[in-house]
């Protein structure tokens, strides 16, 4: 039985390109790729803040490390 593969999403293509560049030791210089990744990252951050609020757990970890 054959499986039908769907075409890769833009996110998957972007991830593959970033992994390829990283494996070659190169930077991401394509402005469109950088823009798409930044927009998705900012959207994910907004979603997390909306869902959980601002969490200041780093301060607690630093204080624990001092003790």
C-alpha cells in the first residue's frame, strides 16, 4: 500500500534550509527566510505569554544557585 506524502510546509522548508546552513557553518543571510522565522518566533512568544503570562522563573533559579 502506498502512502501519499503531502508537500512540505514552508516551516519545514525553512527548517531544512537553516539546518543545511548550520551544518555547513554558514549564517542565514536570506532576508526573507530571516523574516519568516522571526515572525513565527514572535507569534509563538505572544501565544505563550497570552496562555501563561510573564513567568519570572530565572530569578528563582539564580537565588537557588546562590544558596
